[in-house]
C-alpha cells in the first residue's frame, strides 16, 4: 500500500498455512477483495499443524499467489505471522490503529478458537469472519459459544472450491494450483515434485 494514501478503514486479516496455496486460496483472496477495502495475508506457523514445507518456502509460495492476483488492495504482510493469533492482532493494531480489523477463518477452525491463547481478548478486539468450508458445517451452538466469549461474528457468503492443501500434498496435480505456484513447486522440488528435465 502506498504510505501516502488514505489508510483503509476496514481490513480483512487472513493467515493461512499456504501448504501449498491452491485454487481455493486464490478464490478466497479474490472473494475477500470484493468485500473489503483492504486484505492482508500471511503464511502462518500453526502450532496445531504439521507442515509439508518450511515457513520460508510457504511464504515464497503465498507471495507468488499475491503477485499473480496483482491487486494494490492485497498485501503479503508476513510480519504479522505468529503462532498466536493474539500476537498477530496486536501487530495489526499497531500498524493500523484506526482500522476495524476483521479476522478471517475457515469454518474448520470455529471449534478450536476457545482453546486459542487469550481467545476472549482476541474476540473482543476484532470482528470474526467465518468462511464456510465443505465438510465443516457451521454449528449454531459453536457460534453461540464464541459469542459468549465476546465475538462479533460475520458469516461470509463466499463459495470456495473444495481444493485442499492436504489433498494437494498427497496427490499433486497442476489443475489444483495457480500456474505461478505450480512452477515454483517444480522448481524447488516441493511436496515430492521434481523439475522436469
């Protein structure tokens, strides 16, 4: 973002494992750009997940996706990345002190949030935007539990393709990922792929 421009009033924050980024990640970022004036994304280091590539490699892949989308309202904000969402929120608040921060998660994470570090503080300081994911239906009782912790919840009506990074790692095929990502997977021999001779 141009420092001289007016700071965005509302920012979508999307941390993702990007392990690797798929067509689903691309569709999600494009969907967020249609709903928010500014989107910040980063490769996350989720302590609850086993990753197939290093954080440095996953950041490189996500950067390629951001570059391919080529939208000035989308930023790779890797410095926001932390194993703890509350730390990420603190960093975002310091960077954009006047913006309304919207923390974006997939519906697969709804049940995990009450176990996150300082979950109540996190939920009281941002809007929680939930993106439905195939196979993880949103349960009202789980939303009610988050509301009791202080969450203001926004269910985003986005239709995201059912491409999953875990499936991609097991059976990589080029139709599951954007071309810029696929070329990097080959170049760096990630997820068992080798550069063609």
